[in-house]
């Protein structure tokens, strides 16, 4: 089995070296590492040159969204399997080894790995909490129901030929990883979730970057729901339940969260107190699982993030579904040297 790693990169001078080094330091050496230098104007190209023949660098001059760079890189992939990751991400040393073991089962078409947020500040603490609860609880439930919602863009692996035959690139949504996953479900192809295949990614460290990322995630979520919501996708009860919980309940919860303080401030305070207690209990679980005591502070400011998330969720619903103003502008988060 030949395994390739595909990394799109645009102005990633602060993180690209660490990303490539983590790929080279695998317990199971990848057969090729392809980096698409997507019109970078910083020192990314010069940093990549230092790796010489250890990696293959593709210079792409048509700067669009991330999916265009991935499409360009896929043309050069020769592996039976390719790992898709991001230039701000570090792969755990056993990532490729574990992925190879998963694909020994010929029924598996794709593998979703486990994403951990790299330490930086209170925002990355919140993201670490979200990732832990989402992956330890929600994704395990999705696995039982047979409907993995999304293969993480920073920690996904695919059979190359299946990807070319059934997935491909449409460039018509902001979240290409969600688009890939829905396409796999349409063809009833098996996605395996491996919590031991870990990557460490850099999440937004400023509030403006966080808001831009959430707009992309939620906007892309509504775009993909509109694109893929067909009878075959929701014909199975597990799939219908999962999508209903995310989108219908998500709308209801967001409206209640934003309107309740206006309607009844006393009830709103009780509801917020209940959520704070729930988040604190879950933060204990997340801090234990991630071995990060600082996650315990999440409950102090998560109410603020809940209000932001609810506002963006409703905003993107109105823009994408009601007003039909599809946005395909991809905002890259600000990077920091970690």
C-alpha cells in the first residue's frame, strides 16, 4: 500500500516547517509528501526548498479557495491512499501507521482522525473543549448511527481512486470536507473513525478570526445541507435524526438563546445557569480526556461564545437559505508562531 500526504499551503511561513517535519517523522514513513504552494507571498516557498527531495512542491498560481489547491495537488498523488491535512497542523508520529492499519479493511473508503487544538489562549481552550466533547461523545454516537457528519479537513484519509471516482472537487461550498463526507454517504461508502489517529491543529487565537471561521463553518454547513439534502441522504433514521438535531434544533436553540433575555430576563438567567453547570461538568470530562487542566476555565466565558455562535448560525441561515446569497470567500485565520 502506497500512502501520500497532501498539504495545501498559502502564506504558512509560521507553521509549514513543523507540519512537514511531523510528516517526515512518522513511524510508518509516507511514500510521498506533496505540498501545494498556493500563491504564497511570504517565506513559505523558501522554507519548503530546505526540505529538498524529501517532499514534492507544486507551485499553484491561481489563488482561490483551499479546494482548488487540493485539486491541483491530487493530480500529482500516486498513492493508493492519500492523507489530507493542513499546513498549520502537526501529525502525531503514529498517524500514518494507524491509517494504514485502518485501510487493511478493503470495505473502508475513508478514515476520519481525531483533531486536537494546540495551546495558545482562552479561545483555543474553548476549541479544545468543543473538539473533545464533539469527538468523544458526538462522533461516537454518529458512528453507532452509521452517519459520520464530517471527516476533518486536517485529519482525513481517502482511497485515491474512490475519491476520484465518487467525490472530486466542486468548489461550490465553503466547507469542502463536509462536501466530501456527504458524497461518501450518498454512495453508501464506509467511513471509519479512529480516535487514536491524532493531529494537532492551530485554531483561531483572535475573536475576529474565530468569527470568520465560524461564518465559514456554519455558512458551509447550510450550503452543503441545501446541496445534498435528498431522499437518499435522509432515508435512514440515523441520518435524519442527526441532521435534524444539528439544523432544526440548532435554529430553535439559537433563537431561544438570543430572544429569551428580551422576553423574560429571570428565566433567561436560570437557563444560562443550567448551561453553565452543564458546561462545567463537561469541561471536567474534557480536561481529563485531553490532559489539559486549563479547559476547566471554559465555563467562565463559554456563555459569551454561545451567544456569538447562535448569532452566526442564524446569520448564515438567513444569508444562505432565505436570501440565497451564497458566499464562497475563504478567510484564512491569522497564524501565530507556536
